[in-house]
């Protein structure tokens, strides 16, 4: 069975204090790994898709990387507006559009 | 392009009742997936529809069902509601982004079962 584990569960950073969120996974044939951001009371917002080990994607202060066993979401010089829950999900080969999600990392960025 | 829309946004029901939730995908998207989100279990896959056919199903009881119409709009139904069905129900439609189908989520329907 496909599994996704995210750590830490919660993270509190000061503005400008860089850090990384971890997503480790086990999946039978990775088709893609996805990162989403979710604000309270809203649906997840798509951030990145990674397909293969060694791949990296960047968007503003966020950078996602992928290895054969885990993915990292690096947040550089975060701002309070980066506060949200960050969700990682995997799609296995042959499962159509089914995503298996981790339970997320709640990030709070303070002034 | 308009995003995924879900109606209603909030719903309160009592145990034993049934409920129908609606989802309109992004224009041009033919796949619609449904997820249940609870604080304890996170996001869990319910089912996926593509061109009016259920293509994949998660591990939920038969009380949870869905359908898709020819215009790709989808509905999910939960019969004989239980307290544990209280959750945020999310719909996602799939479209190509960088070569792989990517799911774009709606705002969700928050269901409270009393």
C-alpha cells in the first residue's frame, strides 16, 4: 500500500528563517509527487509536480526536490503570508488520478 | 479560466439522513476526483470519474457513491449519514500541467452531521 509521511507535523519560523519540510514515501511505481498548499477553510492549492529522482522545481521562496525515497520543500526567507499547511501526495503508476496524501506540515511564520 | 466550484459550501444534517454534493470541474477537464478530509485521517481518496465512468475507488463503504454527467459535472451522495461522516469534502478536476495530469481542488463542502 502506498504511504506518505510528512515531518515535522508543525513548524514555527521567524520571518527570514529558512527551513525544509520533509515528505518520505513508499509507492509501487512513482508516477508523480505533488506539493500543495492549503489555507484554513480552503481547498489545496497546487504548487509543484516532480517526476523523477534528482528533479527540482522552484517558485518564489519555495524549492521542491525529489529523491527515490523522499522529497523536500525548502522555504527560503519565509514571510508571514507563507503560513499554511503544506501537503505532499504521490500518484502511483496504474492508479489513474488517485493521490495518496500525507497529513501535512502546519507552517507558521511570525514577524 | 474559472476554477473548480462546489456546492453547497456548508451543510448541516442529522444522523440517518442522506446528502448530495455537487462539483463543477474546470472547463475542458474530464476527470473528477473526490476526497474526504478530516483532522484525524487527512485527505482520503473516495473515487474518480472520467467520461461518466468510475475509474478508481477508495476504501469507503457503499454508503458513499458518485456519478458524473455528460458535461463532466459530478455529484457524490452519502446515504444513512453517521457522525463520523462530518468532514470537508473536496472535489478535484484533472488537467495537464507539465506533461502529467494535475489535480486542481475546489474550496470544498463542509458537512456537519449531528
